[in-house]
């Protein structure tokens, strides 16, 4: 056998061995990572706080899940109800820290709900049965259904993060009379009133525009191959987890591992077909004028606009625009914090929310 042939066979053999070692290391790495994830999931309290369950029926028949906690200490008064609306690809459990904090405020009811297709709520029937796209207007009507079911009387404080804040804007636009009668305070956390098509996520604008042109079709295609997508998520676990940290937190390396894992679990739980259904709605979202409904509720209405200064999903300029439309609102920028400010710096968020709730109770 010639030297060249022997060298070739040896090269192939070494390649096979090297490939085997690489696969083994990758498999071991995934196994170790999975064990670490399970340990974090078991040790952390995130997602364990529960209230009294209920369901509201949306105008297309979709069943929306909510939970209620607390209430007035006695008497016939309905008391104040604080209603929390979560963001895209999350769920009501994202309010973990705020839920724990409000349990310490006597006499206050709190309602946490899952947007359609998220958490324990049903996937939108209009989407599943009729193929209709999701709209922010639809989410505003969903919130109205939850309010009618969970808070039929008494003053209400509305709190929304990201898509949840957009939902509150849609509510005001369509149900301005209800808002004028019932709303006692509002808080917009890391959200936007429009122009989300201009957000670059830290990449060059031309590249982002090119991706946006094809992304809706790609998401629809992925949504039709849910099992394949889920396998892909697991296969690129570290990369996927890194992206979630990168766009969720201002300090991805410094965030508590349990919090980071909790965010990953929440985002993982939303099926890809739901992700695809919601995505186009953000390009069409334009509710700046709807903020005038809240601004017109009187000088005494407590209002809060809060954002992280490193938020690349709904950049701080978007909160600045909201604050400009609500000039009497307290405007807070949390240093070093990203999009999931409510998980990354809960103490600061809770301080401002509890103050807002206290003012809403005191104001006539």
C-alpha cells in the first residue's frame, strides 16, 4: 500500500474519530445543560404563585385565562383592581415579582391574564379557524372581555409591559367611555405607541429591513413545522439561550441564572405558529393618538412610563414619545436594564408600581 493511500485512510479514520469526539462532547454538553436547567427550574420559585382562576370569552369565542388575588378587607365596596397585561411571547407568570409585592398591599385586588395563544389561554379561534391575522385592536377587545369578567365594578389600574401596553392603548381607542368611567391609574412599561418597523435591534438598518421583508413568510413556514422547530431550539440550546439573554436583559452576563432560565422557559412555551400569527401586528401598530384618552382623564390621574436604558426591543425613545403624550406621567428610565425590566430590576419597578397604586387609592 502506498504512503499516500495509507495517509488518506489514516486521515479518514482521524476524521471519524474527531467527529465522534465532537458529537460526544456536544451531547455531554447538552446533557449537562439540561441537568442544570432542571435544577434551576426545581429550585427557583418563578411561576409558582397562583390565584383564583377564571375565564373570559373574547368576541370570537376564544377562552382567555386569568387569575385573581386579594381584595377589599371588608364591606360592600369593590375596591381597587390592578390588571396586568403581559408582553409578546411571555405570559402572566412574568409578573412574578410584582405579584409577590402586591400581596403585601392590603385591600387591593390584582388580576393577571394570559393573552390569546399565550400561557393558559386558548389559541385565538379567529386565527385557528378562520386564518385571520392577530391585531393589536383584537388584543384591546380581549382585555375588555377580561375586565368585564374579572373586574365588573370599581376603579381599575391598568399595567402593561411591551405588547401589554399596546393592548392598553387599543382598549382606550375603542372603549374610551369605559376608560373615562373606570380607570384610576395607568403604567406603561417598556412599550411603544408605534414605529416598531424602525427598530434595528442593534444591527445595521439596511440588513434589518431586508430581514423584515422575508421574516413573516419564514415564521409562517416555521409555524407549520412546529415539531421540527422545537427540535431545532433544543439543538442550538446555548445559542438560543444567549439570544434570549441578549435581548431581554441589559446585563446578560450579570443577570441571575434562575431569572434568565425563567425568561427562557416563558419564551419557549409559546408555540411557533402563535409567534408567527402575532408578529405582523407590530409593524401595523400605531396608537400614539390613543394615549390622548388617558391624558384627558384629569390632572390627578396617576400615570407611570418606565423603561430600561438598554432596551433594544422597544428602545427608550419609544417610551419618551409616550411620556411626551402623557406630560403629567412620572417618567422613569432604569439604568443598565433591558426589555424585561420587571424581572431584571424588580425592586425599582415594584417601588414605582406600589407608589402608583397607593396614589390611585388616595385620589378621588
